[in-house]
């Protein structure tokens, strides 16, 4: 059996087909990368899911034969299928605003306490539960989250992988099965939720036409199909006393637990208990993440020659500390749009002078994000009663030295940065484990720790400056 595995990862900045080789250690190569931008049609923001599927096939063809294939993506978004398995409509992107006000209505009807007690999920306006209630479900026979949809197109098999299902708001956090009483109470058709799969379960063999198109065949395996679940599975930690920040378009900041925390305090802090690989709980909160920076860059490139991120980061390092800081989780920052203008408005609203140059905006964004990381890590510790000795910062953000240092300074804890490709590592290592090449989470993590370059940042500077900045923002 070959020791090569393919990971399909659909992320916000791009989609990729990655090839991992475990013959001697753990190495990754990129077989194919393609854009994954949302498509706006009139006032709706959509996935370009058919275009992505075509790119995935191109990537698999380029990757060549592997032992198995795993698919992950961001959470919550889905397609509806009719009884024949055909897609009804085009999946809507979670940054669309069709769910405005729905979370409040549901909380009014069912009770926020009940919702949290059943699903353990943080309230984000785009959770699947609210999207489904804003959607037209007539004729829908099946709801498939995006990685499950890709799995279905590749194999013809229907199912719902559990880590991603846990982000719907419709999974029972205690039993990890569909929360049928809640589903019925909301008037959603319970038949649309397919049987659950665990990371490592077989999805199925490639359809004959798919195998013919890519030129080889291999089984598809369920992985932690929620990208964050895969990333957390690949955090190169040893022992339980770590926090993590999975930092890309979003920063997912928290800890790993054996059991959910469902206290009123936890609900008030909007902490989530998402399902991790191997029955673990991802106890975390969403922090707005590098989206703030990405949208600034997009705004500046629309009006000028485009900005070089490397230069901007170098200039940001020389900017005055804490000249302006914002709460990164202001709801106004969520949709696509003019981010510098929105940051400026938020500064004015909070009595601060807006940044006066791109470098000053970058400084503001990175300090604000580090404050978000600090609050989430500290609250995760307090609410769970767990101690943390180190923060692992994984994902693309681990390449951002300034953000890593700020996070260490703000948290007052060492930060171990890397790998940037944590999601892909988590994806392929769950496949490798199913193939018998790795034993469990611990060995997966130590394989990442020993095979990948990591960088350690010690906390520096005056911690009181961060306390003061935090008091200004939260
Ligand atoms: C990260 C992520 C987060 C989820 C957000 C929206 O890519 O999956 O975990 O809250 O995207 O789905």
C-alpha cells in the first residue's frame, strides 16, 4: 500500500489539493491551488461550488494515485439535494446577510439557554441552523455540508461527518447525534439530515466516471472535515496544558477538553463546544481573524497599486504601539466590504483617532487580534478550570511574526508558531491512522512536532500596556 494521501482543503483565500507522503517522516506538496472567492449575484453571496469541484478533479488528476482522499472546508455552509440527489439551488456563502435577525428570533422562540444546553454552540449569525431557517427547503431531501457534498459527488455516498455537523447547531453535544427534538421543534424536516460519520470512517470508493476522469481510483475517507477540527488535531502539542489559536481568515482560539462546558458563564462568554477528532471537544471562540487584514489589503488594492504585505508588516512593527485598538469581533466587520473605513468608524465610535496610514491600520489590526486571542485564551482557562502553559498558533497566521509576538506578549505566555499547514496535516494524518500508519492523536501530534519547523516566541514588553489596551476595547 502506498503511503501517499491526498487532502482537499477549501479555504477562504484558496482551495488546494495537497499530497502528503509518509514514507519517511511527513512531507507535503501542493498538487493544485485555485481561487475560492464567493460570487455575488444581485444581493446574494454564493459559493462557486461546481467550479471548485472541477478544480478538485484537476488537482486529483495532478496528484496521481494515493491510498485515500480526505476533504475538509470551513464549517456551516451546505447544499440541499432533491430526492434524486440533484443539487437544489446554489450553496449560499455564510458571509451573506440573509440570516440577519434569525438568531434572535430562534432564541426568542426556543430560548437561548435551551439551545446552548442542547448543542453547546456559540451563537454566530451564520450557523447552519439559522441559514436553514432563512432558506427555502421545499423539495429538499438531503442537506449536505460542503465537504460531504464533495464526498457525495466523488463517491455517490451520502453522510454527515460529525466534526462539521457539530457546527450546525443541530447536533446534540452530549450524544453527538442529530438533536431530533430541537429539529422538530424548529419545524425543520428531520429527514434531510443524513447518517453521521466519524473521522476515519470510509466514505466510499470513487465513482467509476470520476476514476475514469482523474485516471486512478482510491477510497474517500471521512476526516475532521471541519477545517478547524483538522487543524486542532495537528497542533504539535505534547500533554494537555496547551491552548491553540488556529489562525487564518478566522482565529479559533481555545483549548481541547474531554467534556463540554455548558455553564451559564460559558454561554454568556459565547464559547463553543465543537466536536473534535476522537471524541474531543474544541472549546473555543471565534475571533474575527486575518479577515480584517485581508479585507484591508483588498480595499487598498482596489484604489491603488496594491500593497506588499511584507513591507506593510515591517512598517507596522515601527508604528506607535496601541495608537488605536478595536474589538476585532464587532459584527460590522463580518461582511465583505471596505474594512479600513469600518475600522476608522469603530475608532471614532470609541473616541480614538483612526489610523492615518496603511501601516498604522495593520498595527491596529494585529494588536486588536492579539487582544482577541488573549481574551479567548484567558476565558477558556477560567471557564474550564484548565491551566495553560503554552499557546500553539497554527495556520497561515503562524507565518506572521508580528502577530505571533503580539499574541505571546498579550497572553503573557510562550507562543509556539506552526505549522502553517495544520489543517492539511490533520486531514492526512486521520487518513494515515485509518490506514494503520499512526496510532492516535498523540502520535499524530508528535509526528507534526518532530517533522515540521516550529518557532517559539517568549512574552516580552510591559504586560500592563496590554492590560490597559484590553480595558479600552472589551
Ligand atoms: C474556519 C471556520 C471556522 C468557522 C468559520 C465559518 O475556517 O471553519 O471554524 O466558524 O470558518 O465556517
